[in-house]
């Protein structure tokens, strides 16, 4: 019988498992994209989506709830709130894509990314490169 128990154990104690997921979420928020095993990726998506959905509320209670989950990583929490405010969705902030297995042990791998992260970052980086090279934007100019 199933008993409605969710989540994976990863052959770890509860403290170690919580620390693993916390570290993966912090890396995801800092980098925007991480590569990990498929099982860990599924759990990270589950945890990170809940954090982004909580951050979408934008109030002090949500900030404190997220701080309690991430063990006082204030910069990461600020980044989560910033990203959540930019994304125009209610859920599905994080996704994973299966990639070829790892060579050493043939473990199934996945890439986890925050949806909308790279669009904003790429546009910013592109415009900075164009400004350095002296390019002008071509198109309709408003008069």
C-alpha cells in the first residue's frame, strides 16, 4: 500500500538529503542551469518550483518561509524573488531535460534549468556586446 509518502531517499539520512537538495537549489538559482542525475533532477524541480511559487506571492511571510528552507542564503532568496517577479507564470518555473548517460557508471543524467532565465540574460549580454562594437539597432524608430 502506498501511504502517500513522497520524495526520494537517495540512500541518505534526512539531514544529508535536505542539505543535498538545498545545495542543488542554491546552485540552480546562482547558475541558472545545472547538470545532475535524473532522480536528483526530478526532486530539485519539485523543490524549486515550490520555492518560486511561494516567492511569487512577494510578501514578508513568503520571504521568511523561503529563508527557512534555504538556511539563511539571503542573496539567493533575493534572486529567487527577482526571477519570480519577472516570470509571468503561476507554476512550472523549473524544468529538466534528459541528456545522455554519464560515461563512468552509465547513470541517467538530466539538465535542470530555470525557465525564462536565459532569455533575459542573453538579451542583456547581447545588447552589451553590440554597444561595445558600436552597432545600432535597425528597425522602426519612434518619432
